[in-house]
């Protein structure tokens, strides 16, 4: 696993919002085909981390490297071909159709003036297929549920055909069926060598999907490693203020998770 | 789904506009026969030998009064509709419009200043340029106040637009008091909007700015669409967000400035045409902007015809007419928009 190529890395990353430091001394690596999940309590700095990794926020210290090149050195369009960000907060205009929204993911490849080519149509069709929204392709965003809109945003990210996919709570509005579909899609994408980093709220789901877990608390990385070990660490229990216990399920090494409130001291 | 309707929209609108142009050239205080108008136009364009049933007076009315006026109406309407559609994408709000954002008031102020200073009659492009400067100031003020956070709510946008409009309107009134009497009528007339007495020089001035601005905006359709996804997503797709947004607002101000310089304030066209056409052709700019241009042109050509024919005694103000239709339209659209939450 450690032999896999590093796609995205951060060293000593710090981000300030106004004069407040919301992220300090973050170092991480995302490798080829890796499933890396970021968890943490509310306001821990998870979204800030993802945006800084995507180059949308300028770091106050440290640096982010994408494919071994510092992020600010990338031309905008080339960066958008190498790295895609999918956030649950994004909502396109109501009148846009799903297919049109996904098609805008080809902007980094075609720029303002170049005509769309077969490769674009293929990428768009595949992204729509993979996210399971083929039946919605002609619908306008305004007529969709929050979960369906989220899948359309994910499809836009896939249509970018990036090597690194960053997701900020991609499962936030999804029902269980769509959640399973989402993580299966992410695994398919990883099968093509794409490194996937996702902020996920549902700890059990996060542990089930990820190869590696980062716990962010108070703007720092509080724990890192095998998901089960991170969840059961004292750092995780302190960060969330709950007790977390894995219970082995009969077959294989899979665990179910029990979360209980801890009396606040 | 709506692909067939979307493809039909532009040819249908173009056909309707051609008919409206013909109707508007023929009708008025003096009615000209359709056949004569068509023959004279064909002769002028070198399409026929030059036989026309129109007499000399009729030809003078056609070529020096009606035709420039009607073409100017089309340019003004088309330009304002395209600007409305672009503002709606840039501000991510389907109800944004030149009038509501204070752009119209800013353009008027700029133009009134030019008239006051006597520049308008002295320098050929002074009026459109002054209106452009006013429109640009207004749109930048709204952009930096309401859009400072990157996300513009409908309320913030409208309230900022009201404040900017009020300020520009107040300054316009001050200018009005200070303006020499013989110019006051020009100023007043132009605040109400109208195309009375416009000739070919006006058409030329408007055509230069409106057609070049609109062409550039259509060319920039894809960046406009990416921008409509929101600042963050646009940036993550590699779009230089600030530069693009400022460039688009500059072009929008140029076009609306030229339209205002030509016709005064003609409110709600930029709201109605794109709003009505978006459900048919979809929101992608390469398709929406040309359709909006035709729709806006159609609207203002018909409205201008209305100003000349609705009353037997007066010529009605064009801006008042579009406002009488547009304000109720806006209220209904607002209600539908709020209803969806």
C-alpha cells in the first residue's frame, strides 16, 4: 500500500479565516486508488481542510502538492483536470438540467470556446451512468430532491475525470440505498486509480468504506490510521464526547459500532 | 424532452420579430400599406428593380422616421434582455434585472450629467459613454455591497438595488433642478423612456455598442454558465471567478448604457424576456442569450408600437408602458419564486 504513488499531499498546512486560525499544522498524503476518510465533530475544520486541499483557500502556512507540484504553480484548468471537488453545499440553478450540469464538468477540458467532442460525451454519459441518475438526465435541478441534486453534483465531479476526487459530505442528503450506491461508485472510480478523500459524517459508514481515517478536531489532525483503531482511540472519544465501541460481527473482521453519550464533566 | 421546443424557439422568435418589425414600420399616425413598405425595403436592399407603390412622403416617413425608430427599439429591447439574462446568471438570481439593480438609474444619471454638461450634443458617443459610466458605477456598487460575501440573496440584492436606484434618482433630480430650462424637457422625456424623434445616428451609436457587447456575451456563454454554479464550484472548475465576473458586469453595463442612452429608462424588459424563455430553451447561455435578444427585441418593438397607437392624442412614454406590463409580471414571478422557498 505504501508503494502506491502519492497524488496529493499537505505539509504543515495552516489556514486562517480572518484572524482566526481554523486549521493548524496539517500533514497528510493521499495515494493512488486510496479511500481516505476525514471525520471530526462539527466546526472541527473538515470543510476548510478540503477547500484548502482543492486550492480554494490560500494557506497561511505550509503547502499542498498535487502530483508533486505545488498547488499555486498549477494553471487553473490543468488543476481542475487533475482534481475535482464535490461539496454538498453546491446547488446549480434550478432551470439547469441534470445532463447540462454534468456537462459543465467538462469545462476544464474544453475551456470557454472549444467545441465538445466525443470524449466529452462519453465522459458525461459514463458519469451519469455511474451515479445511477440516467433516469433523471433530462430533469431540471429545481424538480429534484436534495439527494438527487447531490448525485448530480457528484456526476459533475466524475465528468471532470480527475485523478484526485475530494468530497465534502457527499452522503449528507442521501437515503440508505443511494448511500450504498454512492460508496460503490467511489470504489469503481478508485478502481481506475483515482485517489478519493471524503469528509463523512456517519462514522460507521466512514469506517466501513475507508482504508484509512483522519480524525480532525480543533483544526488539527488528532488521530490517523486504520479506521477501527481511530474510532476506538481516546482522541476520537474525546473529540466527539461519546464512547465508541466496535463489536465484532460473526463473519470476517467486520465490526458494528456502538456510540453512547458520556456524562459531561 | 424539450429539445424540439428549444430548437424551434429561435426560428419562431425570429419570424415573430420580422412580422412585428414590419407591422411597427407600417403602423403609426400615418399608416403605410404593407405591400408598399415591403416593396420599398426590397428596393433599398437591392432585391428588386425599385418599383414601389409608396409615394415620396411615404418613403420619407418609412426611411427617416419609422425604420430607424423600429430598428432602435429592437436593439434596445434585445440588448436589455441579454443584459438581464447575464445579470441573472452572475448574481445567481432569476429575478435580477437592470431596473431592479439600479443599473437603469445609474445609466440615466450618467446620461443626464452628459446632457447637463452639454456634452451630449457636442460629442457623438458622449451620451452612450456617459450612460455606460453611470451603469457601470451602479452595477459595481451593487456587486461590492450585496455580493461582497460571494453569495447574493434575493433580498440583499433587491435592497441594495433600491438604495443605489434611490441615490442615483436623487442625484438625477438635483441635476434636473440645475439643468437649463431648454434641456429639461429632453431630460424628463428620457427618464420616462421613449424613442420619439430617434434617427439613424442613434441607431448607429446603439448598434456599435449593443451588437458588439451582445456578441461578446454570447461568445462567453460557457464561462457565464460555469459562473452560475456559484463561486466555489466555478473556481474548482478552473474559472478565474473575479476577473470573469467583473468582465461580464462591464459588458453588461456597456450594453445597458447604450440602450439607456438611446431610449431612456425601459424597465423590466431584462426580467421578462429571459424569464419567459428560460423554461423553453433552458438556462445555458449559448441558447438563452440569442433567444432573449429576439424576445426582448420583439417586446420593445411591440411596446413602442403601442406608445404610438394606443392613444390618438399623445405618444405614451415607452418606459411607462413596459413597466405597466413588467411590474405585475415581476410580482407574479416573485410570488412563484418565494412560493418554492
